[in-house]
C-alpha cells in the first residue's frame, strides 16, 4: 500500500462573520490512520470537514484528496472523488420518510444507477451488517431506531460505495456511554479490516483516547498541535491543558 497522503491541506484560510476561523491551516492524513480533530466552539471544525468533501470552498489555500486539488476538478472528476469517501453528519442526517434500507441505498442509486435492485439490496444489507445492525433494522423507519442504531445506519450509508476514506462529524454525540464505546469498537474493526482512513471531529474524551491514532488541535485559526494523543496531551499550551485536564495522561 502506498503511503502517499490521502488528504493534504495547505495554507487554508476561511473567513466567517468578519473573522478568520482558519488562518493558515495545514496537515496531511496517511492511509490507515484514524485522526481526531479537536478545538473549542467556533474553531471551524465542521466547516473544515465541509471543505474537505467539497461542500464549501476556502477563501484561499489548497485541499487535496488522493492527490487531486478539489478546486481544480470538474463535475465528473468531483463525482469520481466523491465515490472514494464517505461522510457521516453529526445528527446522522437520515431521510426520515425513508426506511433504513432506502437510506443506505441512496448513494448506490446516485452513483451506480445500473445496479440491479436485487444486487443493490444485497449490498445494502451487507453494509448494515458491517455497521453492526441486525437484519430487521433494514425495514424500519429512522424514528423506530435508538440513537446508537441511527448512527450505525448512517455509518452503513457512508460505507455504501466502499470508500477508502471516512469523514465523521461528532460520531458519538448524543449517545450514551455504552453505545458510544460500541460505536468506537465497530469503527476500529472496520478500519482494521477494510483499510480505511478516518478523520473525525469529537468532544468525546473516551473516543479520543481509545480510538484516535493522532489528534490535530485547532486554536485561533491555526493548528497548534498534531501528533499522538499522549504526546499532544502533554503540550504546554493553556487550551490544551484545560481540555485534557478532565482525563489526564497518567490517568489513561
């Protein structure tokens, strides 16, 4: 497997409401990494995720996925790139009027319209199983699922096109501690078995310690730390020390 960066961000600047929320942000993700993105409220973590998937353009700087500059891609090229990554929104963003099986099938209908209904259904049910959902969940409405099951259904949808890269926005938010840790374990198994690369935003300290191989810290528009969680937790910076004091390094 090549170790060329899957994601490259360089000199990224973003202005919102008259201020720079990103002012020279840069980092790279390599194949097989699970990387957490943390920062206080208003540091633009979700905005950055939207830029990484091409939903929003930065004011300046570059975003590359799989070596391709998003700003230089035409419609067809962007469509091809979007088949290579999955996105899980903070609230799951399932279509409330569709059954779970129909939600998960949505990317397949959009990107693989020639797939037969029978094969599409088979793929969907496989993805639901990979995400840890029982077979009977497929025919339920999102409102009939628990919060943890809805997150798993959204994860199954993100996996529908067999992506190489996953972007997850606060994947364990709103979950009870048991469901959150089960979700983390599922994600780790998927990464190890499928060779996925993952970038996720989080405020969940347990996910940070137990799941992330690396953590990137955003503060006042810049990356102030980037490395293994244990090393970043020891960085002598006021915000970092305040963030990690709820679960200190020696208490890991």
